[in-house]
C-alpha cells in the first residue's frame, strides 16, 4: 500500500511533474507509420498531455511540432503540406520539420518576421512501423539493438490500441505473470494450429501441451525477478510433473516497455504510452524469428476489435466489454470473449481512471510490480539529484544491448530454468534467417 502522494508521484505525466519529466528523457511512440496516409501524411497526436502534430513533408522527412500555430494559435493539424513544410490554413505561415518558419506570406513584401519565428519541434525516428518522438531536453538516448528494431521489415508488424486509464496500471498488467491463469483462462483448448497471431492460443516450445491448459491447470507459479541492464527479467515457473517444468521469461524494459513471448516463434515488444493522466495507448511490435509475418492477417485480426482512426476498442465500459454470463459459466473466465486485449482492458479500466493504490494489498506474486515501482521512484530521485538515469544509452552501448530473450517453453526439471531459456534462445536464433548475428 502506498500513499496518495506517492501514487501521484509515479502516475502523473504532465509537463513539470516528476514522472512526466522522467518519461521525457526517453523515446516515446507517437504514431504508427501507417497513420501517415500517403494522400495527406499529417496526424494530430497527444502525448503526456502535450498537443502535437506529426507530419511527413513533400520530401519524405518526418516532423513533430507543437500543434498551435505561433501566430494566433490556430490548429496546425488542419494545415497544408506544400513548399517544404506544413502551412497553417489561417494565414499561410509555413513551418519545416525543424520548426523553422519559412514564410509569412500575408506580411508586407520584404518582411523578415519569419526569421524571428520558430515553432517548438521534437526529434523523431521511425523503427519497425512505429514513429517515436523525444520530448525531453538535450540529445535523446540511442535506441538499443533489440530484436524488434533489427529484424527485417518482413518479420515485424506494428499495431496499437487505446486504454481509458492511466499508463501505469496498463504497464503493471504486463509485469504480473500470475494473472494469466485467471483473467485469460479458457475452459476448452482449441486447435493450436489456428492460433496464429493470437496470444495464449498456441503450444509452448518443446511441448505439445496447449498453453491454455498450462495456465488453467497450473495456476500457482513461482515468480523470480532479476535486475538487468535494461530493467528486469521475470521468470514464471510452473511445475507440470516430476519430469517437466513450464518456463516463461518476460522482460520489463525501462521506463515503460515489456518484451514477452507470443508463441514459440514470435515475441511482442510493447510500450504503454501516456496520452494524458487518464488515457494511454499500447504500441506493439510483433517480431517473428521464423517465417515473415502475415501482416494482412495480423491487421485483420486486430481490426475485428479496434476501430480506426483512433484505435478504440469496440468492446468497452459503455457496453460492459461484451460480458456474457453464459460464456462466463461455460467458456471463459471473464465472459468477455476470446481476445485477451479485452480482458486486460477491463481489468485495468475497472481500477479507475487512475488506480487508487492506497486501497490495494499486494501479494507475493506482485513481486515484479513492487520491484518496478521501486525502480521508478529511484529513477525520479536520481533525476532530481542530477545523477545518471537507466537506459540513457550512448550509440556504442546501444549496439551491445541485444535481445532481450523472451521464452515460453517446457523443460526437464533436471535442467535449471536459466540454462533452459538461454539454450532455447540460442536454438531459435540459430534457426532464424536474420537473428544469428544478434546473439545475446
């Protein structure tokens, strides 16, 4: 249990707040690359309470600038792309991707006003279908050479979805291995061959046991947490028999990402990005170690739930997340369908727009959550004292940061969990067309 003041410290993200200032030291996803439609590649975005406009100019360069025109505050998201920049539709002021004002066309001939005008701009970079922005001061850190960033485009797929709650409770689901045995429990096991693109619907590596059965029948995992140079590794162990053990390795990448197994062949790298204090997006890169990703199938599956243009869920608090009492009695633990994103959405949104952690009581299986909150508070303290922050990587450091390994498999109880997941990771990489060069 924490105090209300401590809860505010780690949840509020507006400009000038402790957590908001900390998160601004890191790259944040701002949009999917596909959101910049070719016919008009301009997108209004809101990130940590700031209103911005993202655009790709007529030369293909990306720009991220404040949304209100510095002339008289009109909305630049309705601007025109022309002559090397984004032009405000109110008086035609033109801004390039760096925020420089190129023209103020209604001013008198020979006016130099534009030379004194500059719109606040922010660094942007595109990786694996996601556009990242950096809202902090100074030079941004280098992005690590993680699998999701170094895999070829053919082997990655990016998507996102909106949650109507604070970012922290969304992240904390991802570092809670115990919840899957309940929240994502299915009473019947489907044919695993139909599980492509779906989490918790296939079989674990080195096993023919459906993961749905593992979670359903072995619901009391031993959870280990190990600090790493990128954040922490969580290992959930389920003893299946005297001979076999289920090993699931997930990762928290500081400050607010997780890397988890989706199947034996695919991992998910997911960021929990604050829109403001009471809304957040999850952004995910799905990375395949084997065959190229079937992007059309993956996108179609997710568009069954998420509506464009804002990637909002069709199942939500306004329609009770599709809850069906007959289904809850007979097919799923929640009665909210088979898409685990809906399960997670209900769990975190039902906690309130910002969870009141003064009323919670953590258990032993919440060890990852306790460790992360301590890590977050320590980082805020270090920032306030001017000390080095985690994951502020120089290029040479970023190049050496690989993986991280994310494994879901079944091992012999005679083999230690760490030995098993390291061997499983090596085997998967050695069999991959692209990952051999990125061994840990």
